């Protein structure tokens, strides 16, 4: 039971530093990429608009062609940015689904262990301190150094009659 409690309390993924680090790296990369895309779009908008305004055209058709090319470039950049955003959103959606699945599984495990404790509690002797689970919960202390609960030792309290 102690081993099962250690696995359940805090979750099996709670101590997985690799998973936490991977999530942090993905989020950092997505934020950086988004900022790069925004900066690139703003810079290209500024550069292109200046180029169009400062250019002198020989004819209206040439101006239309140049502006059409610029419009196509901008639309291509916009499509690329939208695709990148959709990719990032789908990646985060998959992570979210994975986390929700983990939470549901841990909740089911917790319910199983709670039902097991409820069933086993009736089998514990009344003169043992483990017959009262609420008291054990109150007396238990979380140890940060070891990352586990310190649970009181089982004691059988024998009463002696005079």
C-alpha cells in the first residue's frame, strides 16, 4: 500500500523532469518562433511599403505588376505564418489531450486506491492506529528532500485492565 501511495500521491509523471523540461522547451520555442514571425512580418511590411512608395514607374501596367508581385509575396508570407500557427496549435492540442488523458488515468487510479483502502480498513484491528485513516492523514507529513510522505508507524495499543 505504501508503494502504491507513493506512486499515486503526486502522480507518476510529477517527478518526470524530462517531461517537464521537454514541455518548457517546446513552449519557449513556440513563443520565440511566434515572435520571430511577427517581427518578420512587421519588418517586411515596412520595407515593402517603402519600396513601393519610393519607386518611380514608367507605366501604370508596370506599377500594377510590381504591386501584384508584392501582394503575392505578402499573401505567401501570410499563408506560411497561418500554417505555422496551425501547426503550433495542433501540437499544443495534442499535448493538452495527452495531459487530460494522464489526469483521467490518475483519477481512476486514485479512485481504485481509495476503494482498496476503504475495503482494507475494515480488516485492520480496532486497537491499531491504522484503523482511523483520517487520523493517519493528519499525522502524515510530506518530506521535500525525499519527495515522499512520512507516515506514522503502525502501533497496536493494548489496553490492560487493572
